[in-house]
């Protein structure tokens, strides 16, 4: 009986020590295990910013993971979905990218980057008519301010007029903030 009480007391003290914010049970500096959780006193970098930087450096799979982290921290919104869709597009997952970008446009019908990036996916899939309509909408929502969207619209209209036309330029993904991502147009007859 005395032994059972001693074990119970040790267990209770251990649990209380784990709840103590001043120290409690924590990982020692020499521990081979990675720390768990997120430090409460440090600010972490926004997952979208990290993802955008990874996209710019060509690390699309890592960017996708950063965008998923942003979704878990910020919630699912048009900006996050547009970024996830763009990463999937860069990875060649056209159907996934299309579904995600369509969801982004449903969440925010006034978000030009999502419409533009959906247009890029549709161009890659050969849906030139719908792509040109989507680029026109993105161009209108952007008030013609984005050179990338304007160029994408021009290329889509040229491709719609003449399906054999192979644009000399490339279609551009756009995102909120500075810079853009490129999707290379692959020639049909190399």
C-alpha cells in the first residue's frame, strides 16, 4: 500500500512538473531528439513567404509543404489556395492544380492571381477558349496593371486564333507580392 502511494505521488509530481511554465519537463540540450512544438516567445516566418521564396528557387515540393503549413496557421483562403495550386502546377499535377485554383476563385472571385494561374493551367491542358476567358477576367479584375496577366491574355488569344501557334514567350504564374513564377510553354514539334 505504501509503495502504491509513493508511485502515485511520483506520478503526480511528474505531471505537475510537466505543466510548470518556468521549466518543467523539457528537452535537455544534449538530447538527440528534435524539439517538439513551436516556441511561444519567437515569431516564425509566414509559410506563404517561405513558400514564395522556395518557388522562386525552384523547390516546388518544399514550397508546397510551406503552403500547407500556411494553410494550417492562417486557415484556407484564396491566397493560400492559389499558392498551393501554383506549386502543384509547377510539379506537373495539372488536375490537382485546376481543382485547387477553381476552389480559390470560388472563395474570392476578385483575386486576380488565382484567375491568372487557373488560366495557365487551362492553357497547359489545351483548353484555350476557357483559358482566354479566364485571362480576360483576371485582366479586368487587375485593371490591366499586371504586365504578366496582360501578356498571358495576349498569348492565349493568339493560341485561340491559331492553335498551331507556338508562343515564343512563356506563360507566367503570378502571386501576391513582388516577382512571378514561370511556366515554360513546351513546343509541340521540337
